[in-house]
């Protein structure tokens, strides 16, 4: 039986206090925004901080929802213009809805698609770099590592020209495809794939399993913690990439919620309640995604043992 000493108990108490202080510091801005969304103008602009609304109001969300109406769902078919005489193929569905709802749907759709495609392509590339032997493998991986240190602003003009040439500019795909080519994702999945025992892959080949079947039924379940961690990183990275969204999206109907909130601030006088309501709406998907994938995010720190 392990007996906790006085020094160990003191260390545990100090560690818990530090964690509580850090948790408070990190969650306080979210708390302030969430409560501010339900405050009236007097409470928000008060000189002395008001920690809880004196009167819980929904005016800020009502003003947010009264912004201009647009179709609920609208997305361009990627590369459809090549088969439609240079004109973009637009898929529209649903009734008209407040612009804020459309912006939120755009942001969620953009990030979910980027997350799914990135996880799949990064897992395939990482597995190939880790377990396949081919000429130039080391050089290719070195280039990927070097690309991680390259700021996105450096390649912005080539990316912009490429998206314009592919007729993807001013569509969500112009933000999705550059996100998919994320060197960090390939690097992360390669490190996870390195721990897969070669004997398991060899056994699958002896049993007659195809390469795709081996990857989908053997490799993917074993690197699931890494995929979960990459899913969170990709979603947050795409959601917070305000700079790329600002450059690639021009039409108000294609805006995401971060861009939309910025336009609200520019179009009207500074309405802190309206901005806090928009920020609260924008924070909800991030929190939900983290709660869904937090188990895999925690497991992603270390690979689990292989049961056999």
C-alpha cells in the first residue's frame, strides 16, 4: 500500500491550485462573452464590471437574427465550371434564413469537409511514408517537415492564383483545399503509423488482404487516437483561419461566422452586445467538436497497446 508523504500531499495540493487558476484564466473570456450576449447595453458598457446580467435579455440574439436573409444552404460544386462553360454550378437548398445562420452553416460545412478529407489523406500519406519503402521517401518527408515551418502568407499569392485558375475562388472550396494540404497532418500520422507492428501488416498480406483493405481494416483502427487528435486540430485550424477566409471569400453569402461578425462590426456602430452574441454562436461548434473527440485527443498523446 502506497503511503502519501507530507511533501507528496503538498505537491498535489499546489498542482491542483495551479490547474484551477489556469482553468479559470482560460475559461474566463468564454464566460465573459457568453454572459455578455445576454446583457443589456447598460450592463455591457458599465465602468464597473458586472459579472452576471442584472436582466437577462435576448435582444442581442434577436438583432443578430434580423440581419439580411439569404438561402439557408448554398455551395458550389467543385470543378463543375469545367463542364458548364466556365460557369459555377451552384447547389441551393432550404428557405431563406438569417445571414448569421447561413454563416454558421458555411463555417461548419467548411470545417467538417476539411476535417474529413484531411484525416483521410493525411492517414494515407503518413502510412505510406512510415511503412512503405520507395525511392525519395526520406527526401519527401524532409520537404514536408520543412513545409511545416513555411508561413501560409508566403504562399498566399500562388494559392490565390491556383484557386482562381480552378474557378474555386469565392467558394468554400478555396479555403478547404489549402487546409487539406496540411504538412503537420502528414507528419502527425506518420509518427502514429511508425508504431504499427510490421508483423500485423505482413500477416494481413499473407491472408490475401488487398492494400486498401489492409489500410481500412487494420491500419485505421490502430491509429484512431491519432486521427481523433488530427480531427480536432484540423477543425480548429480551419475555423480560426480568418486570414485565409478573408482572402478567398468575397461574397457575403459565402462568408463564415468569423467573417460575418467582422462585417457586422464594420457595417454598424460598435454594438458590443451584438458582437458577443455572434461570438457566442461561433464558439458553440468548437466546444461541441472538442467534447466529441476529447477521448481520442487524450489518447492521442500516446499510442495504446496492441492486444493480441
